[in-house]
C-alpha cells in the first residue's frame, strides 16, 4: 500500500472476509478515511502517520478496521466534505464489505455527517466523535465521567438536526392561546440543556473537593511533578517505573484518561508527588480541551512539568508542537512559570548513531534527558535532574535544635530537605536545604531556635 514516503492518495486496503457485525469475533467492522489537502501545511506530519494514528483511534475502541485510505482533496464539499466521485466509490466499498461504521479523520459538520450517513446507509463518525467514544470508555473517576458526558452532550446538541419524521411540529398550548408546540428536536435540545446544567453543578462540587485536596497537599507541602505528552509517548510506563504503580500502560492511544498521583522519593531523599495525565493528540477538539481544563489544572499548578516525548516516532517534532499548543491554551509556556524537563523517551528503539546524537543534544541542553522508561535506561539521571531543579530555589542552612524539641525537628523533615544530621549531646545539628518561604514559616513557628548559614 505504501510505495513511497510521500503519499498523494492510497486506495482502500480491504479485508473482504466476514460480514456485517462480524460473526467471528463480534467486533464492529469499520473503515478509516483520512482526508487531506495537498496544499495544507502538515507541521512535519506525514500523511501515512496521520492515517496510522486515525486507525489507532479506531482500534482503541475495539473496532475491526477492515480498510483504510488517505484521500487527497482538491477542495472541501460543503454538503458531503468529499467530492461526488469519492463519495460514490467509498459507498461501493461500504456496501460490498458490509461496513458498520465509517470513521472520517476530520471534523464534519452536522449536515455533512447526516448526508454521508444517508448516502452510504451506515453510521458515520468524525474525529471528535471518535475521541469522545474513547474517552467515554476510559473515564473512571467521578470527575472524568462527568467531564466526558459534558463534552459529549455539547457535541450531541450540535448534531440535533431535522431529519426524522417524529420531529414534525405538533399542536400545543391551552384554549385560544394555543399555538405551535415545541418540536421533538426542541424538546431534545431542552432536555440536553437541562442535563448539561446539572452536570456543571455537579462538576463545581467535584472541583471544589479536588481543590481542598490540593490545598491539603500544599500544606504538607510536597512539590508536584506533572507528566505531560502526546498520547502513547510512554508517560504511564514512566509513572509506573518510578512509583511502582499499576496504571494502565499499553501500546494504545489514550490508555490513560483520569489523572493519577503518587508520592516518590528523589535521590536526595526529598519527597515529591508525581502526576500522570491524559495524553494529548493532534487536532484535539476544542470542546475536549475546555471539558478537561479542570483536570489539567494539576499541570498548571505543578512545580515541574515533564514533557515525555517518543523520540523514536517519525513525527516526534510535530507531536511536540501539538503538546505545546495545548499547554499554551492552558496558559502554560516554556520559560514562564513552572520548570520544564523534556524527556526523550524510547531511546532504546533508535539505532546507535541516532542514540549518540540524542545524547549529544541532551548534553548541550540542560533541561533535556534521554531515557527508556520501559527498560530503565538513564531513569536515574532523570530523577537527579528533577532533584536539581527542586533544589535550585532552596538555601542551605544550619540548625541547632534541642533533642527534646521533636516537633521542630519533625517540621524540618516534612517541609525541607535534611541533608545531614549530627546528634551531639542534647542538641541535633542539621544541615537543611529549605525554601525561603519555609524558612520564614520556621522562624515564625520556632523563634527561639538557632539558625546558621
């Protein structure tokens, strides 16, 4: 199918076995279409990889992809998105192969989606709908479920169109004031609006609860390190390696949806909280960015943001640009606010020459760390770099505390890094790395203790 790296159009590669509904394994039979305009900028992303990602999205909800094609478009048809000839040709494939669903890897208007479903006589889902389906399957936390339902209802509300016979206008009202009643579509839209308002109220409660948890962490306080990156870049694998957790880590798009947080110990002995977040993707629907803004607030409030990149992926630079775009929409930019670390993951999948080039790049750029989260290559260097960033805002001070004042000693262990301790008689001599604001708090809480350095 792929004869050259530069693809103008690839014809459908179809598995003609099976029938509608696929009696063999019960999976829904689907074809995946990736439309592209030759003149449109690609940000370095190849047509082939875009098609493969679209297929990956379909596989993520267990569709059986029996055919796939990248379709070159000279222009976009307002009614059907594709040209007449392409619509007819794809319709023949849909009918001949017993296709249950057509996944179109772009955002279709409600009219385009409805028209294609009518012409092809099968279900059509666009990129936004497909991602919503994945999120709907993966959400587990209360907040995640509510966020997904909210995004889905907003999407569904835009798809309410006058296409069914039960939407004919009916009479309504009372006595002489009676007049045209609301149509079924208006009733559906009203019901959706009522549900949206209810979800928003529930989310406000959930968000307030999460903010209380965040405030409790600030009082500990442990620094927060947030993992971000393109979906399937290896965030959950790294998270599991560092925390001994069992977060789902598969070669699967959007394997992680709900954020997960665990405590880790850094080489200095300092504790931190590591947060695994939902992966980003190109052309992430705006409705989903808005819906998950509250979830991604963990990223906004983090002390360090770790951008996990799949350095072995052919579109790694384009994926990086997509992640930075989403972070920018959240108000997070490199060089402003929290510290950044860029991990070039899956270095073990590169040939030796490329591995050397990546290591040389990391040597020149202090915020870049090459690694293999799966095999543990250079994970220790990654932790050391985090330790260094967190220590950069701390001063080293000496404390001479009475052994009898266990509360003050315990306070330092909780709020600072105790680098060394020497117990001499009735006093404990501690060398401590402590942030200026924590030092001020210690002086306020324990004004009679001696501090040196």
